[in-house]
C-alpha cells in the first residue's frame, strides 16, 4: 500500500512505472477526474463536517495493469498547523460500490460508526464498526472491529513501517509485487468460496444508497 499526499498522489511513481502503479481520482469518491483533494473537501462539505483538510494523506492500493481494488482507502485530514482533524474510511466492495465513514480522532469522541454498507455476503448491514487509526512519522496502522448483537463477529487490521518513496525503492517495491489489487481481489473471492462451501448463510445484497459526496 502507498501513503500519498492527495494533492499530488502520483509524485512518487516514475512515469515509466505508471502502467503498474498509479493513483487515479476516478477510483475514489465519485466516478470522475476531479482532483482528489477537491473530492475530499466536497465530501466534508456535503456531510457538514468542520474539518479544513488543508493537507490530506491517503493510504491506498495503486492501480495496476488497468485494475484497482482497494477494500479500504483511508484519508488522514490535517489542518494548517498539522493537527489531525479526523479520518475518512472509504470502503469498496467487490460489486463496484463505495461508501465513506467519517471517523473522529479526538480521545473524547467516539470512533464507532453504524455499519451502512454491504461488504461481505455473509454479514448483514447492521451493527457497528469501531475504527482505530494511527499515523506517525514512521508507522501507519488501521484496525476495524464489527460488532453485531453485542458480539464481535469480524476484525481486520493493517500496520506497517513507512519507507521514503525514492525512485529506486518505489521501482523495487512495484516490480516485486506488480499486481497487488489482482492478488487481493482473488484472495477475497477464494475466501468467500471457502465460506460458501462450509454452508454459511448468504445475505442478499440490497441496492446501496451512497452518502452525499460519494457515487
């Protein structure tokens, strides 16, 4: 995954690597090519969130060979003084739909949001997520817990050390793992098949109504 400034999301990728690694605006929020920073601020306005989002960092998968699948894109929104105002958790499902959850970061505010989006065919759209994030100068971490009927039914996390995206290091990372989205998508589907073979009940997907600022 890549942590990039949404004002210049492709600055780390050499032009010759663009077929294997690029961040495209149309893969996030709305299906158009408006600048990503403008999309973030438009979503904040649509949701009446007071964050300034003077600078926004995004943790995401890159598009590779014309394909991208990013189950969770995380946006860290900072004000002009460098204070973290809040986090946006943009969720994508395998049906091409998107949803975005705003997450508080204040210690006195709740990080819990209601589940409003169909992701797995084995979980109903009910319950609540507890979303925890951390971003420092050298590490990034995100953890999600889904609770339904007062029982923890799902947990997921990603964490890692940050590395400067020098041209050499970026090229090495991309060439070492040239199709990350394809791999993630295949693994998710294979896991779903295994659960289906174990006769887990399948929840029917209903039409999704995206929040304002997402399409």
